[in-house]
C-alpha cells in the first residue's frame, strides 16, 4: 500500500476533479521489463493479486506477442505500430541504434495533436528521444531511466498521481517498471515480504532444464514479479484516489520474455510471448481470448479509443473489438523478427506462426549464433558442460540448434509447445513448411523488409560484428546504409 500521506500531499497539490465520463478516455499504459506471462492470472505459480484483479475485470489475451524480443526494439514497435525493420530500431538505444526517421508518427505525437496531455515515468529507451515529445516526466533521475537499482519505487505512484490530477485534458501516461529485468533482486525495501527461494519453485518450463542455480534464478525472477505486482497495485490505488478511474483505459504488458534460457533475445515463444491485460471501465467484462495479437496492435488501439482515425499503413489492428467482447480471432498468421540486442549478439531471423505451427528462418545459417554463448556466460552463468549434464538428449539437441541454427526451424506448437523438435525436414510436414515459407516471404515483401535479400542479411550481420562490442558509442554507418529505406514506409 502507498503511505497515505504521500498520496494526500500529491492530491492536495493537484486536487482531483469530479469524475466525468467522456468520449475520449484517459490512457494508463503500464510496461514491465523482461517478463512473459508468468503471473497468477496466466496460471503461473506466483502471487500477483493486483494484476490478477485487473484481469478479472477486463480482457486477458492468452496469445499476445512482441515483434522482437528486445527492449528498445519492442518499445519502438508498440509506440509506432511498426515492425523493427520498418522503424529501424533494430538494437538497443544504449548501443546507439536508432529509428530511421525522427518524424515517424507515434502514440505520443498523435495523442498530443488530439489534445492529450502526455507523460512518462521510467525509461523511453528509443532513439531519437526527440521523436517522442512527452509533455511531462518526473524530475528525479531514477524515475526517468531504467532504474535497475530499484530506487524510490514507492514514488512511481506518487508521481503518477500528481500528473493525472494536474490538468483538465485527457491524459496518456506511460509507466515503465524496472522489474523483472536482471539483476533479479530478491527483495527491495522489504518487498516481497517473504521472498521465494530455489527449493520452493521449479525452473521456468520452457527452459526444459533445471538445477539449483536455475531454480534460484527462477525464484528471484518470481520475486521481481511479486514486487512489480505490489507497485502496480499502488499505482491503481493512486488512480482511484484521483477520481479519474471511471474514465481511464488501463493497459498492462511486459516488453518481452524473461532473461533466462530460451527467452529474451530469441525468436522462441519464451522470448516473444508476453502478458497483455486491458481494462476499459466503460465496458467492464471478464474476457479471455485466444486470438493471436501483437504489441503493434496497441497504437491503433489507442487511436481508436481516442476517437482518432487509424492510418492505413499500420500493419496492426485495433484491439477495441476484443475489449467490447464482440470479436473472434481473425488473424491467421503472426510475424516476428530478430536482428541484434547489443553488439554482442547479432543473428538476423524472421518467424511466422499460425494457431498450430511456428516457422523460424535463420537468415545467416551456417554461422554460430553469438547470442547463445552470451546468454550462457552473462545472464544465466551456466557452463556448456553443466547444461549437457542436466539436459535430456532431445533438450540438449534443442540447445545445440540455438547455437548452430539450421536455415529453417519448424515446430508443432500443439504437440511441442516448448519448441524442442525441429520438424522442418520431416516429409509429413512438407506442405506446412512450404505454406509458411510462402506466407513469410509475402510478409517480407509487403512490409519492405530489407533483409529479404540474403546477401543484405549477411552484410548487416557482418557490419555489426565488425563494429565490435567495444565500439558502442559509434554509429553503425554500414548497417544504416544497408537498411534505411529510400522513402519513409509510413507515407
């Protein structure tokens, strides 16, 4: 709970207006770091009562995904409604990757033009920052950046309350919480009150391996999720205190999967699949949908919610019909991609899935994926020998496939949800392979994917590798020359 005097001071400084239902709702957009659908409402063994309560009142998307399992790439996509190869933010902003154009339309500019007050708490993590001219951000440095040190977490809700009560305009407030990004800090300021330990949990299922180290990392990841839930609860309480909750659309997502084995920085389900909860108090209903949706759908959702037209060039679709409970799944295919994160781990990939099958196209197959060793060495800290010792032969083969990917990987998600057995070479699935290859190629053509040319894909990979891990302050000119489109894709 937020200390009462914090909220009292915030609300006295910015007295709440009487609640009034308007055609244009306020929008409270909550983004958490590095977490898949590992919450109680998704069936995970972790205590997340505030997020679960939000799910009880609104729409829970069981099959929600990001277009790339990386921080900056994912954020640029939900803000612009475009795939990374369309907007250009293919790697981390902290490594000087950036969008192709600074004037690209996005959530912030569109809502500002429509009369919304726009605010952000936490990191933006997209370049150039000038493309997103928020009206307001907190003064405290910890509340404008990543804050992986978890400083002043109790101030997120207090600052949000100040912004939400500060003017008569409808507001768009985007809040980024540092959990559950690494380091998986088990307890901060006494939260959670009783941290989990490794003996109390199993390792995340899609890793398909477990030992004391992985169980403890999973426990601490869950501790981060419980802490996140507590502070989201404080935020929702602050919203109620402002008197504006009845006209505020609440959206919660994770920016991609957990930074554990077979998650973040991959094109596997553990990296791409996220939680997505949407609650519109004007249309309360407990809805569960298995429709395949993507965070590229959020920009058109915000536009429609605000009564604004949806530009024809956007590849995503508004989720408002799902929120209203009168939409069934009409997306046959869902696409994603990977380029790089930092300069340590480039490995261009494209993927497509339908309701049952998933195809991954490794664009530089035959070259070892540097992201595999990076994850083992820097994030999970497990050796190849230990991994082989604790894995079954089938599981170890799946890990070796990550290390040295074939050109195509095909998975039957109905029979093999954790993507262990590559059936791309199985003649029984030949028609499925051909169909998904054709669908993926058509999508690349339609979205003007520069990596549709295998030679360009290889040159981009080589340009990033040549730039090196010690040159993150330098602009990747070779990459820009190869990928920047001749004209803006949104015109």
